């Protein structure tokens, strides 16, 4: 077991390099720290104007690192250089890299954008999130790309329409927000399928390695959809600790799902029966995120107190 103690704030983002030799960690503010997992030492500290507590850090298959937050940068760690995909004045909450590394998807305020990963990182398209509904919406909970790179899933939050003035005057309450799980085409951003999300303020959608299952967090519940039939009721898993889930990550084999929540444990579930297979407790405070290494042999988890722990999965 390795304990990495560099951060002074909670760890909300983790990403392994393709060979598992590096682990990038970030929090709600401040720099991104990149750790050498073999030595357990800090290899790089990357300045960042603002990193959101979601998924704004992703390694590219070639080993470069995308960092969102204030703008979007791509770091070449071997050379010590970086490119700007778009400037810091743009707010980038999430980053997802295509499985083949050909493009990157990012949401910016009320639109989705696709950037090419070659050359000058030109923007290939930008579409309003709810262009086909006529409503104002944003990518609230995150996005994830199917393994074939042809489609992606995004959690969209829709603003309610403004209330009509009441006939007799007085206060008219607004309608509640609504949200949906939406499958979109990577080539154009066009919506292919939209189903209501069981929880309005959901977060961190993640696909199984074969793309057959989609897990999304909703407070103290975790919902698992079958992507072949998104309209079917999802499997609902309730946190036995009665606390909110904070992250979920599939094992590279697709056989297991690691989940963290606002307690001190990381639980590993069987992705077929959804029984609990292993529970890891590190006494580092609330656990905020988890990732499996690309070979599936190790697990990394980030904690509320700023520590990152890496251990053998033993699955």
C-alpha cells in the first residue's frame, strides 16, 4: 500500500497514465499533482487556475495529460511543455478523451464541444446542450464516451421555463428542474436517445468497458442502466452507509465496480450480482474518488484530507 501526501485539500480527480506509471490527482482548486506510482514520489506539479470537483483530468493514450478547469490545457510531461486548447477564461468542468485518442469532448457552460487531438487542437464542433428542445440546459453531471468512440453519454440538467404572471398578481413559483441521460453522436453532437434521469442532480456517469452498462450517482443511490435498453428501469443500489456516493469506477475487465462515498471506505461490487466483494478502509476520512489502474491490478482512491492511497486490488 502506498500513501501519497502531497495535497493540502481534498482529492476529487484521479487519472492513471496508459502504462499505470503515473497518477494525476487534482482537487477543487490549485495545481494538479502527478505522482510516480513506482517510487511513490511527486513527479510533476502543474499550475491550474481552477479545477472543478468532478472529472477535469484525463490522460491521452499517448501519455499526454489534459487538464480542464480554467480553460483546457494539454501537457507533454516528458518534454515539460503544454498547449492551450482554449483559454483560461472558459470554464471547463469535465474532460473526456476518445478511446483512440483522436478527439476530446468538453462541456462549456451551455454547450458541448469537440476538439481534435492532433495539430492545433481545432474545435470541430460546438452545439448547445438542448438545441433540439428549445430549453436552456447544461451538462451538469458529466459525460462518458462509449468504447467504440462513436457515441457518448451526457447527464443534462434543464432549466424550468419562466412562470407566467398570475392573473391576480402575486408570487408564481417556478417549475422544478428536470434532467435526462442523453446518448449523443460523437461525430456531430446530435442527440440520439434521451431518457429521464431518476435523480435530477446526478453526477459522474461511467460506462463499463464493453459499453453494456452505465452507472450514474444520485445522492445515496447508484443507478445502473443497460445501454441496449435505456428506457428500462435502471438497477438501483442504495448505500448501506446511508451517505452519499461520491464516485464509481469499473474494473478494466468489467466484472467489478469500485464505489466511494462520504465515509472512510472503498467498496468493490460484483458487476453482475451487485453483491459487495471487498471493502477497504484506510482511515483517511471521507473518500472522494477512485480509479483502477489500466491493468486492473491496483486501485487508487482520493480522500477528503488530501491524501491518495494506492493498493493491490486482489480481485
